[in-house]
């Protein structure tokens, strides 16, 4: 429920933000700075979650995030200065995407993993992401309708429409308050130093060897993928459709509804593929074709063609998400999951802020050039991921047709 509320808020705000920045007359560089600040703020939030969530309480950190989201929404809605949006973005709670992977999601992934194991985990992650995609698409549709209201009601810039983030964030905070104590790290699951209560070990951001080396390699690749994705965040897509084809807000909102519906259905397919073929093959061979479609978007001659390519890409591009989330959780023992999720997610947010800024520069060459760059980088990530990790076994996840005893990680595996 909390995820669906937040996805609705992010679907709503991602559409509004792209159009709002365009209507305010911000330059490509200024637009990139706002979007990059959102991503950089999430990176700071991930650092905090990785170090503190298990120590001071996952539910407490989760609740605090929703309060910060309410304050950020109020700032964007009421401030007359665009640079205050940059400051609000550093709260780490705003998002330029419906399907965020910031501080909120890290805590959710760890809590979900405490309730499922083995091949059931990808099923639960698939449902979790499908609900979010569906909810986010309705948020996007509402944003398109809200911005189409005559200017006398809507206001000149529409900034006050962001006030809806406040009650949505407070609803998420109520969900956080009512979470079960079982969502916290349980002493009975800890082993080794964590079981002995070594607080210093548990507050380090990186997990100990040998898992550190594999997570650092995986994080570097996730960072590469996120850097490519930063060239085409959803707020930029909204901005591009409005600028390139003159698409109105209703058309853009309806398009994002279709995109969200495609993503939601694809999550269930991803869960089935993950159980049938394994997590890594699902990650790579659904993601790679979507990047060819991303390249094709750059050459779309009109809005209907661009919309068709974006919907087709959406049907494939997020299928790796539940597999990727389950893959990271399967690599480590329970007491290391928060740090593993934070480490891999942080890599995505460290690399991603540069994308929107460079996209703002790249569109000076050609308005669709950022899509071309994005597709090439993300396609390269898929190929390298497969080459590096196809022989690395998971420690706590059964792959198709494998024996029941879990494989142990070999740090020398390639």
C-alpha cells in the first residue's frame, strides 16, 4: 500500500515536473540541474539508509522519509523560485521516475526479503513492482488532466498542483507507522560479528569480504546502467514530447498510463521468466531489446510513432527490475541485505545525476540525441553484465534445474 501511494505520487509529479519546467521557460541546463539534484539527493539518502536503518530501525527511517516528502512537496508547490526546488530535491524523497530505486525502495526491498525466500522472492517482487507501475500510471494520467484545466483555475505555472504530494506523503507515513516489528532486523537471523552485537561492523556502509568484491563489481555495472538511464528519465521524456512534437498534457498523461500498464503486466511475466530461466538471464535478455527501441525513439518522425516505441520499450525495459532486486537479495545473508541494497542502489544514484545535465547539452546537437546515447550505454551494460556474472552462483537462490543445496559464492568466479 505504501509503495502504491508513493508510486502514484511519483507518477503524478514526474509528469508535472517535466511540463512545469518547460512552461517556466527554464533552459536545458537549468532543467538538467533540477533533475540531477533529485538524483543526487536520493544518493545522499541511500548513504544514510545504508548506515542507519538497521541500527535505529527500518520503520523509523521509513516514516521519516515520508515526512520529508511532504515537506518537499510543500516547498515545490508554494515557492516562487525554481532554485528552491533544487534544495527540496536534496531531501532525497522526490523522484523523476515512477519506479524509484532510492532510500524508500531499499528499505522496502529488505523488508520484503524478510517475508519471502527462494523462488518465491521474485514472485513477491514482481507483484510489488506491478502494483507500483499500475498506481504510478494513474498518477501520470491525473497529472495530465490536472494540467489541462484552464489556466484561470490551474494557475499560470501550475506549481500549486504539487500540493497533492503532501496528503499522499502523510498517507504513506501512516502505513509506515503500522508496519509489523517483524520488519526490523531480527537478532536471531544475525551470524558472526553481527550476532555478537558489533555495532561498528553493522554501521559500515560496505559489506565485508568476500561479498564486497562481487557487490562492487555489480554496483559499477548498475551505475553504468543508471548513467545511461539518466539521459532519458521520465520527466525528460515528458519535456521532450512537449518540446519536439507539441504534445499536450492529456496526450502525455494518457501515454504514460499506457506505459505504466505495459510495465505492470511485464512484471508478472518477469516473475515467471525468473522462476523458469533464472534471475540473470531474465535481467539481460529482456533488457537488451528494450535498448534497441530506445535508440529508435531518437529517430521517431511524429508523436504516434514515438508513443508506440515508448510503449513497446516499456513492455520490456522494466522486466529486469524484480529479477535485479531479487538477485541482490539472494547474494547475501539477511543481516547484510540493507547494506547490499544500499550499495548497489547508491551506485545507480552516483552515476545518474550526470545524465540529465549531459542530456541538456546533448539536445543542443539534436533534440533526440539523448535517447541514442542512453540506448547505446544501457545495451553495453547488458552485454558486460552477462559476460562477468553468468558463472557466478547465488548463495541463497535456487536457479532452474539446480540441486536443492544452495551454492556458495566463489570470489574467483568469472
